[in-house]
DNA sequence: AGCGTAAATGTTTTT
DNA sequence: CATTTACGCT
C-alpha cells in the first residue's frame, strides 16, 4: 500500500485508512462490533461509550505492528462520537480499489461512503441532505494505486456544531453537486474543489477547512493519548485475540456480542461441520455431500472468522456460481452477524471480476462503460464477424465457433496460445483472434472474457495483485467442483502464497463439465495448496433414508469418485414412486393429480418441484398445470432480460452509453423501422471496415435516414443526461419509438404487443427497484445488472406456487416432494451424452435431482413424447435400473409384477393393462404393421431397443429400431430376428 | 425498403 | 415446435 503522501504523521497515517462503522442492525444501547480493514481486529463498544481506548488498536505483538485499527460506532449518539474520533484524527476512508479514474473520483467517494455504511447511517438520521466533509487530497501519480483519496465522514448538524465549538473549520458539500462538478472531467483536487465552492456563489454556507498546524497539533495530542492508553493495556495482559482484548477492556461486565454470537454460531453443528468452521487460517477442502449443510458451513465459517476477529468483513472474498447462492449467503450472514454486508466481496465469479474490471478499467484496457455480451449477443457478434471475414458458416457453424472461443477462454487460452495442427483449426483461431479485436474495438466483453481479462489484469499488474492479495486473507469458494481451469487460476492468483482458500464442493455434483468445469481442480487444490485436512461432510439432514439409499446406489456406478457415502439419522420413509405413462401428456396428467392430492394433504405448492432435463419439457407440464388451475413458477428458461423487446430497449441504452457497441447499434438501427434497409446497413458496414472505425462513426458520416438515426440517439442522450435511471428508461422507451411501435400494433399482433408493452413497463419497474437497492445507480451499473443477473427477481415469489425447473437449476435447492420427469433413455440421460459415451455426468445430474427431495420422490417417464414437433419413442432410463428394486414402488401396475426387470428381459404384455382401463396408447401410424411403434424389442446382435417407425407389413416390411447401444437402425423384418420384450 | 408467406433448420444443461 | 432464412410481391 502506498504511503499517505501528504500526511505529516507517517506511522499514524495508516490509521486513517480503512475504518468501518457498522451501525446498521445494532439495537439501541447495545454494543456493536467494529472491524479494522487493515488488520482485521474486531472491537466492541457500547453506545455512548466510545472513546479513545475502546477505539484503539491491536497490540503491537499481535503481528500487526504499526497498524492502529478501526474506529467504532453505534447508532445515533454513538455515530456522532465515532465521527468525532474520525474527524479528530483526520479520519476517513482509504479506498484505492474503488477508484476508477480522475473523472470518476467523485462518484467513487459517494459510492464508497455509502458502501462503507457511513452515509447509509447518516441517511437515517438526516434524511434530507447527505453531507460529507471532504478533506480532499487526491494525488494522482503514474501508479494506479497511488491515487489516494481521503474523505472524512459525513457532517451532520451535531458534527458541524462540534467543529464550531472546537474552532475547526470544515467544508460542507452536497454529494450531488460534487458529482456533477466532476462529471465534466475536472480532476478532483483541493484547488478544484475550492474553485467549485467559490463558484457556488454562497448559496450554501460553505466553510473551508484546510489542514492547519493547529489541527496537526490536535492530532498529535490524540495520538499520544491513545498510545499512552495502549501501553497501559498492553502491559497488563498480552492479548491473543481481539476477543480477549475486548473482554479485558470491559473487565467482564460487558455483555459481549462476540462471545454470545460465537457460541451461538457453532451451536447445532455436528463435529465435522464444526471442525470445518473452526479450521485455522489455512487452505482446506470440504467435501460436502448433498444436504450435508454445505451452505451453512460456508456462511458460519465466514461469520466465525469475522466474529472471532480473524478477518474484517472487507478482508474476505466469497465466490459462488449463481447469483441466487450469493444472495442466499449474504442473507444468512446478515442474520448471523450484526454487520453491514453491503460492500463485502461476496458474489459470483463473473460479478466479482466485473467489479474489479470496472474499478481498474484503465489498467484492464477497457472503456469505463464497457458492456457485457450475453451468449446471444456473443453469437450474433460472431455471425457478424464471420460474414465480414468471409468465413463459410456451413463449414464453421457459428455455434461451434462460439463454443470454441468460450471453451478456450475458459481454459485460460488466448487465440495465439491455442495449438493448431490443421488448417481447419487455424482458421478458427483466426476468427477467434479477430473476434477479440472486434470486441475490444466495440468496448464489449463476453462472459468468459470477464474472467480472462480479470485474470490477466491481476497476473500482469503486480501492484494490483499484491494489493488484493494483501486484502483478501480468506477466500471462500462454493461449489468448487464446478470451477473451470481459468477460475481456478484466478483463485490461485488471489490466494498468493499465504492466503487461505476454503473450498467447499462435492465431486458427485459436478454437472457443468459441458461449460468447462473441471473436477480435477479438487485434486489440484490438494496439491497446490498443500491441503492437509480434507473434511468430509457425510451426514445428510435433508432426505429420508430410502431417497438417500437410492442416490447412493446410483452414484456408486460412477468411477473416479473421491468417495463419500451419505447417511442419515432419519427414517427410511416412503419408497420412491415410479410411474410410466403412455405419453408426455399422460405423464403430466398423472403429476397434476398427485400434486392435487398432496396439496389436499397439506403440502404447500412451494414445497413441490417438477424437475426436467431440458427446458423444452416444461411446455407440456405447464399446459396441464394451467388447465388444472394450479399456480406455478418456471425458473430459468426464457429470462426477462432476454426477451426481444427488453433487449431492444437495452440496446438503445447501451448505445447511448457506449456508441462503439456495434451489436447494439445493429439491433436497433432499424427497429422500429425507419427506412434503413439491409442494403444501407451493408454499406454502412463496408464504410466502417474501410476506415477501420465502428459503425457509429461511419453512421455519423453517412447521410439521409442514417443521420436521422444518429440524431435520435444523440437527442435521447442529451435529453436524459441528468435524469434518474427510471426516468431515463421511460424517456427512451417513449422517444425511441419502441412504445409507440407496440401501441400501434393491431389485429393478430395486438395481444402479443400488449404483453410486450407490459414487459417494457416492467423494465421501468425493475429500474426503479434497482435504484432503490443499489448505491451505484448509474446506467452502466444497471446494464451490467441486466447482463449478469438475467432477471432472477420475479414477481410472485411469495405466492404459493409450484416450482418448475431444470435439474441444473435445482442444484442447491430442496423440496418436500420432487417429481423427476422424463426419466427416459435418450432424454435423461440425454442422447448426446449417450453418444459421447459420457454417462457419468448425466448420472451425477440424476444424483443431484434425487437428492433434492426431502420426503417424497417421484420418477416419471413416458413411452412417447412430442419433441421438436415429432413424436419420439424411448425406453425407460437406464438409471432407473441402477436403483435397488426394493426402494421403488411402481405405480404403473404392469411393472409391479415384473420381477425379471433387472436382467433386461420382459414378458410381452399389452399396454392396455398398464393404465387401469383408461389407456392412452400411442396410435400406430401404420396399422398394417405387426410391430407397434413404441414396442420394446430385443435383437440378437444389437440388444435392446424400441421400435420408432415402420414401413410395409408382414415379412416384407421393415422397422426402424432405436437401440440403446447401437443407435437407430432400419431392419428388414424378413431377415432381422426381433423378439418383443 | 419493407412486408408477408413459405421453406428450412435446429434443438441439453448456464454465468 | 419455434425460430430463422429465402423469396416474391407491393
């Protein structure tokens, strides 16, 4: 960390850095916990009791010599006392990692104050105006980290009086005017500020304060006072921890939140969980089976570290894969500890990388307002590029290109690092390289670029790397088995030599290999971090015994496991219910009946989930649910921010923020139609290519209708310049012509347009919500939110509704009752996986699905299913056969009697008996055929299969059979020896 | 240019 | 089946 260049108190200057005041959630009169950013010291103070010795330090012998620690605060009067201390010691925040650039300094100050809980607290006290007293010192050198800002905390009436009484002059400044002033590119320094205040012309009561000899003297005095106190304390005892120190300070009479909380934290943990939580500060791997309290261990660990004084909330980094998981962690943490979780580094890999890249956009060579491409955007960018490069999209399917590019980035490889032994790959690499250039030119990054760029930033910039390494003493990773090589390298880089990486994962739940996840990272972790303690959490608190036994039996079929067997104290519970329906519609009908019954028995709809392998399956289920009048929510699938009209609206905003974003420009240049046709766009692209500029620049030079378009964007931009986000949104929707466009729809499209209008309205709502929930309410921030959290928050969360989702989306969740639907060979396991011969991941997926259930589990399948407009016939999933017969209860009658199920041979039986007299048989399209479609058959050579089509009749005909092992084949009945089974 | 209709094509899981 | 592309007409 850079020295505080302006301070005359070199050793004390560090004290100024990083105070946190966590005021929220502390009840009046109670003690509150405080932390020091630098050394992680935790201290305690009671409202009104804050004075120098409570607010001091960790003793010099605790390994943090020279670091005086944070100040403390509690609500109301306490914060004023804290503020007093802060100001007396020239207090403020040192926030190097939040500062983006000179231009952005002002916003950073405002944002940080809010983040660190200071302004937040003030808001509750002085609800109208937010004041800060910035004693601003910005010295900006070549080193990005040399940007140093010290801001005092906010000034309220009481504090102003305090200054007056003490003869200290101060500056009062409205955050908004500060922000505005620096919007125009002025650099933030003392002179600039002074000029700004003078220009204000006395509309406010500005009082200036500059560092004076008098103030310096006061500071010296204070330091001496603190030091003296410190000495006496240290002499009396040596403190092994912050807690001991605090106990000592209060001589036992203080009700210790820390002590209470801590024992509360560990309460109810089993020995393994507890061991994991209490591990010393070293790297560790926790193998946590499904339902073993993984999230609990992770959050408790964080709470433990913090309350134990081992680390401050700002000194740790917690990474998850989904926003949902991150949110969950934050929520639980807030419940455990009276701390302000805002500003903590808890988030997804992508979210955290984004945060770092925004903070250091310059070092990362990105524009401040860089936009994020979701996979759809990425694909269209690739298509566009390939067209420009004249790459044959028959030979190089864009999707494959996309996979190639993302895949390599996930391995941490840039185009020039990919090995190529054939011209085909070399060509792909050329596209890859050109794609990156294009993104750079347009100021956009895709998902994997977010990670790679951040990794490279840290790898190349020593100062930054060391800064973050210094800061994040503890790094915690959720779902570690899902990390890809790049993410692992990123973690390694941040962990450095000495930081502790606490990884929680379950190799049996690794279901994201398809997007680059590498379970091998678990072994690498053990090696790279010299992990001595692998703790296995095997007690399951979620499911009844039969469900767990089924899961264990299934997963035992996988090789190369780290080895783990879940057990439970709970009863065996019910058997697993298995139902084979004739068609997907019947399957859905059965499920609906069961749900109704369960609901009558008192199981809430929210406690039930319908899981499926692929999103397409939800359609039939939804249909049945709607007709039955059951309310449900579909998770995943088509997300809010991915809807066409939303994407259009966002494209306008993106283009306003960053005119280089060609993707956004192309999306809206002629939507709503304004007479710019394909030909014009082509010309525009050619012009851009010729002058090597972005489309926007070319458009600015073009004429006619294109000029009009440029005019629209510029008009939007200038009209919304000073508006708050929701109003920007509203203005843009109206004046871009989007809303009028949909309003003018008539006839057949009217209904659809109506829905789109509602969605656009919802977009304004989400902007309003966003402004309320986030301190950084800039447009860029909202756009980032839209790309990274593609609409998780949906209305109706509180409603009692069923959950419909893919198995992937269900990971981490649990329900009383789970229906796993479409348990068919070719669907689950998916055909592609069967073809690739990689059934293990599918099996893990089934394992995840099974272990979601607490009490009741249904496995349902259908003999025939409409898929992509065609009827498919498939056999029961082979996974079903891997489950012990004793655990299963076949609801479909014809299977209950089938004892020989295990050896693969079945008796011939008509379908009719299977469905209790009301069968729904797939009608054979060719009645002449003796072989019914959907009939299970056995072939001498190819094994088991299902008839999927037929031609002709008798011995002259032939049938198509989909064999489990050998795939689909046409067989002539004259020769093929098929046996019905 | 822009619209409408017909044909073709693709389809796992996700930040 | 749902979405994209192709083509032909105004």
